[in-house]
């Protein structure tokens, strides 16, 4: 059975997070022939590493049936509206809400506390902060670790 993993991002331009993301997804593709990996993006930009997986516009994610992971508040809002996917996760790469000048608690709470989204953090300090401010994160995955992503997807496929 083919396992599907999709990631929602703004773009794949040069950044530390995108480098780790692409490297990890390429690693999954090279290790696991039973995986179909896709990235859905809002804006096209030259990636720091050549992706060996499909790259599509965000609108294509609305019919995606695998596990989907949002990477920021905008993509999390999009993910909440997608009904076809197997699992919904929000990977908190940073504490994005702390950078906002206008803190709209209700808007943020509707995303971070959404019952359909499981939160993923990248460090124990982030885990503690997110647990205190919003809800207990489902999983800790450091720098898009490919083995942890595979474990996450396998768990969703076993559940369904």
C-alpha cells in the first residue's frame, strides 16, 4: 500500500527549515519506495536542494488523501478546511504567534486548539511553551527527521 505524505508551505526558498525539509523528504523517497511525498506551496521559489518529490500549488492539496502537515498559521488555516486527508498536523517550527504586533487570541486559539489539528514541535522548550499556551503537542520532531515522519505516517495508516 502506498503511503502519502504532504507538506503545506509558503515556498521552498533558501532557509534552514526548507533545507532540512527537502533533505528529509528526499531521504524518505530514497529509503521507502512505498511512499508518495508531495509539497504544496503558495509561491514558487528556487529551493536550496533539488526536491525528488512532487511540488504542487496549494489548491491541489484539497483533494489529497494522505497525511498532511501544515507549517505556519496560513497553511494551518488551509488544512482545517481540507476534508479528504487521512491525518492533519501543524508543525510549529517557531513560536510564530509571538512575532505578531496585533495578538488576536481568538483567531490563534481557533487554530492552535483546533480538534482536527495535532501539533508537532521541534524542541522540548517549544513543547513546554506550546503546552502552557495552547494544548499538549502530539509529537516532537527535530528538524524534519525522516524516521520520525515515517513513524507518524505509519501510525495514521495503521489507525485508519
